[in-house]
C-alpha cells in the first residue's frame, strides 16, 4: 500500500496549516493578529495566550514595518505635490493635454492657497474683533462700578446690632 499518495495533501500536517494561517494573518496585517489573539482569549484562553507569546517572540507585536509600509503606500497614492492622486501626475501621452493639466493643477493649488490665506485673515479679523469687544466691555465694567459706588456718607447700616 502506498502511503505517500494518501498523505500528500496533508504533508506537513499541523505545521502546514499553521504556516498557511500565519501567511494569511500576515497578509491581513497587525490588526488581524490582534483580532485572532483577542478571539483566542475569549473562546479558548490558552490559544490567546499562545498567540500573544508568539507575537512577542516573533516581534510581530512591536514591528513597525506595517506602519512604514502603510506610509509608503499612502505616499505612493498621492501625487508628487501631495494634493492630487496618482492619476493626476501620470502622463496621458499627449504633450498639449499634459501641459494644460499641469497648468490647471498649478492654478487650482494657487487658488487653494489664496483661499486658505483668506480664511486665515478672516479668522484673525474675527479674533481681533472679539478681543476688542472684550477690552471695551472690560473698560466699561471697570468704569461703571466706580461711578455707581456709594460715597462714605451714603453707607447704610442696616446690618448693625
């Protein structure tokens, strides 16, 4: 009887399954590892403890590569200027259209910068107006109690014994 043909799909046994599970979790990222660990603690606590130990031992818990990879993907998805997506900086093959697109994007960025500075000036003007109102109210409040304060002769002694 040939045992190699019956065990071929299961070659590696448990370790093969664990390797595939590890590869699947690695593809999904650190969040998948953490979710598996939490679920392991909830349903079968030794499994969660084992996953925690494995994550610490294999340095998956404190690995910063996932953040670096995410940052690299994020930067790759944004254009060279940072405002536009990757398709905006890709050449269409038509030089006239590419020049028009570049000029239009530059003008839009200039308009955005002008609008942001306009909003900043509005905020500063509003802040100055609010501060001026505060100072006027404070000056009014400081002068009003002095005028309304009774003189020494007008003091009533209603609380005397």
